């Protein structure tokens, strides 16, 4: 565990919105994903939420918040948001859209404003653990606060 959590744009954003959150730092492992975060924090992987940057068929970026132990059905997502198709962005494109490095992507205080979609079942959890804008740094926050400050739209797109 690092001594001092980073002061990222996401931290400043949540503070400016009056959101109550806890901060967790852990030893980041390249390609470890939510399994490592879950293990290091001692929380279920289902409660660790991935921030996925995707693009629709017009190359418009969007963010999907998904359980760490689930995948996104891009066909279902496209259908639900009225797009012909949706696909994940390449890492360098995701960084350009968000201002964050992949592995440290937060949905808060992104470089470009983008629509945010949240897997509906995430809203049933009391607390979620979501990236705070730096690799190895998560927030513990109420899902309702995430939806409120991001204007996130619930979708049903989880598989797995």
C-alpha cells in the first residue's frame, strides 16, 4: 500500500460535488485488472467496477461501467443506446478521450465529456470500488452518487 493516495482530477471532481468516498491504494499489476484489485482490497470482484472506454459506429466515445467479473455485450449495448455497433477503443484512443492511462481510467473528470452507461445491477450494490484516476488507486463510493454526478444511464448489458 502506498502511503499517500494520489490527488487526481477524479478526487478533485468528487470533492467539488460533495460526494462521500473512501480511498484505497494497492500494488498495481500490469494486466492484473479487477482480480488483483479485488484480492488486494479484500472485496468481491463483482463490486470492483471497470471503466471501459468504447466508441459507437460514428466513432463517438462513451464510457461503460461494468462489474469486474462480467463482460459487456457490445451488441446489447448498441441496441440499447440506438447505435449500429459499439466496440472498445484502442488504449491510446481511450487515453486521448479520458486523459487517463489505461489501467487507471476513471469515469470522473475525463478530458472530453462523454455519455456514461452503468450496468443496472451495479446499482444494487451498497458500495462499489471504482478507479480514482491512477493505476492502483480506487474509490469506495455509493453507486447512486456515481449515477448522480455523472448522469449515468442504466443499461442491461452484462454477460458472464
